[in-house]
C-alpha cells in the first residue's frame, strides 16, 4: 500500500505545472558531462529579462518555478530574483545548483530570507577524487558538502541529482547511502545524454547498461524504503525491469520537447535536419520521438502502435488512433499523441522472442502499471 501511495505522490509531482527559468550562462564548475557546454558563454541575464520569463510561466498557469543556469548561484542578484518570483505569485521556488556557493552561510541565509523553498544539488559521487574528476574543479567536493549541510541548516527542501556514468555507476548504491546518512531522502538519477561535454567525453562517461545491471539494480532496490524517493531521468525503461515504479513519468517528455523546441520547429517548418542526428541517436532518450516525427513529416500521417504479440492483452488498450499532419499541427499535440499511442518499450528479454523483429514491445503506461513481467516472451 505504501508503494502505491508513493507512486501516486510521484505522479502528482511529475504532472505539476512548472516553469523553468535560465538566469545565466555561467558556471563555476567544469563538468565532464555538461550537456549545455556550447551555450555557456559566461553571460549574466538582466533582471528585466528574467522577470519577463517569470511572467510567461505564470501566464501558462505555473505556480512552481525552477531556476537554473549555468549555475544560478553565480548570478549576483539571485536573491532578488527569488524574491521577485514570490512577489509575482509563484508558490514554490527551486534552484538547481552544484552547491558550492551555499558553503557560504551568509549567502545561504540570504536565499532563505528571499523566499527560496527548495535546493537540488548536483552531487555525483561520495568519493572525493571521482567527484572532482567529474566536476573538473579541485576543492569542489568539500565545498559542495558544506553547501549541502548549510542548505539543510536553513530548512530548504533538499534533493540530490546524480548523473550516472562510467566513473560512478559501480559505487552508485554506496553514493546514495552516503547522502542518505547525511539526511537526503530524494534523489534524481540521470542518464547521460549525447550533447555538449558529455558527447565530447563519451569514452570516459558512456557505459553499457546491460553490463551495469547488477550495480544499477542494487541502487534501485533502495527505493523500496518507504521514506526514500528516487526518480530517474532519461533512463531507458528496459534497464528498470523489476523496478518499473522508477520509470520516468511519460508526461516529462513535454519538458524534453520544450528544451528542443527551436530546432524541432525549424525541422517541422523548413525541413532543416536536426543538428544532432546521426551517431548520437542510439544514445539519446528522444530517439523514438524524433524517428516518429520524421515518419509523420514524410507520410503526413502516423498510426498508433499495436499491442505486443506475446500477451493476451484484454486489459491493455489498442493504439488504433491516427495522427495527421495539417495546418493545426503543434508539437504539444504530437507529443500527447506519441505518449498515448506510440511510446512503446521492450524488455531486455524481448531479444530472445520469436516476435522480436515484428513487435514494438508494450505501451509505456502498461509497463508502468503491470511491470515487464506481463510480457510472455515466445521462443
């Protein structure tokens, strides 16, 4: 019953309307996996520009704002931005940071006084040498830990982001346990994406999830703790077999699409090829979405997928709808269609099934509801 309740809470949080605001393109770390490196030019956004963005979120109905960068803590007027967000009407203000500036108690106290509610800290290892290899900054480990303790002292809601990679995955369980002992009860485990520094350093960072299954499952098992919330971000669903409750809520695809919006719309309107298309696709969480979008643009229509061939799918819903490309097309509508009718995934066991080459697997929501165990692989 507790797991059901926790799942309900997680779904409610994931579906909560939120607005992301970038306030700078500057960071005091030099992370190996920074997906946004090419956009980090050191610029600091003017307050009026940030306020305009905050107002856009409110117009769209968001009551929760997530402030990011770069690293937002290097913006000289972060406290003023937080205070303004609250004055405009945001009920919950969150920042995503590496935590180093929070090591300064006065700074952390200023953010609390301004109205900051939540801090998400990027803490990718509990081992100092691994931590600093990933951040690229000597001394960042001790500063970040001090930042974590100060954030807790100020009474912020505190969560931890961990980018899983070749350097840290074998110690992922121990890393989680280390921060749990420090009082952290919420984690977001991020799968690396093939952009920015992460792509440049892919040989050092990218790993084979099948070979890592033992270590990943040991870490995922900690989510059974009733007082612990673990999320995954962009983690391929097939590597969560046995821990399907950790599969990312499909509604989060809308956030991914919004992050790619300019390039996606240029592709739709002008036929301009996505700059990332090619070798990166096999490593990208959005591969299926982009492939379906290409098929839609080519054929002007796209059918829903069929139920898996290996199950008696009485309780599953046939995806028989069709999406047509016309003048009323929006990426938001297409994303909704994709989630409801095309977002299908396979178990690792499917590779042994006689239907492997003609089956798309199972609908993501059926997998989240029943688990991969409802697939009866036919040999």
